[in-house]
């Protein structure tokens, strides 16, 4: 692996560690290459597609539904439900 790539990966890892220390989940990141491998788009267009996909109502609703299901399966009390 080249020194430039190693440096780039180290910078990404440092950024992820910082975000995790601030409470963000970083284990599932998307890259423009994930779009470009399937569509004939440039990097800016790919980033727009990822942004639209990740901020769509269906994606957000699916994530919150999965969080609810997993939290309940693990016996955690929902603070927003009436007692």
C-alpha cells in the first residue's frame, strides 16, 4: 500500500474515531464509488444521489423502525411511550 493511501486511511480513521467519541455511528459509511460502480455519473452527482438516498423519508423511517425493533427485542424501555 502506498504511503499516500496509508496517510489517507489514517486520516479517515482519525475522523471516524472523533465522530464516534461525539456519539456518531460511523461503521456504515457510503462512498461515491458505491454509486459510480453502477451508474454513469461523476463524483458530485454520486454524492447528491447518496445524500438524497440517505435523507429520504423511507430511509429515515426504516432506520428508526429498526432501532425501535432492536431496542425492544433487547428489553430497553421506550422513553416516549405512555406508561
